C-alpha cells in the first residue's frame, strides 16, 4: 500500500445499537470491510444494529474527526482516555507514512 492509498479517501464509521447508543467509532479505507473484521474480533459485534459512514478526502482528516468523536461522543467500546503522548505518536506515524509511502 503506497502513500497515495494512505492519503486517499477514508471513511469514519459509527456503530450503534438498537436504542441508538453509540458503540464504536473507527476509521477505515472500507468501513464495510472493517465491519466484517469486527464480526470476527469484537465481542460487542452482535449489538450493532446500524452503521453510519462519513466520507473524508484524506486519512488525516478522518483520524482527526475520529479523535474528536471519541472524545465528545464517548462510544461504549472505544478507548476513551488515550494519553496525549499516544495521540502524538499516532500523528507522527501518519507523517511517516506520507513521507515514505510505507504501509501498515
């Protein structure tokens, strides 16, 4: 995966339960593909009753929106209290992907 893919369009997705409670917020190149992964790896997958997908022109914008959504909307199954250092490391990694075109 090259820099053009990492920096290309990305999707912010929100998973909700039957009562409209926000379960999880994430970013992916393919929210529906990621949903299939959650089916295999997330104990809370059976709770999902609806998915909302928001499109962004690049991954950096989607990641910023994800951080804001997790902070403000407090989804039940996201890690809520990430340290500032962890956030800065994540942003630095994104810069490395852009600069060198490396894949995750």
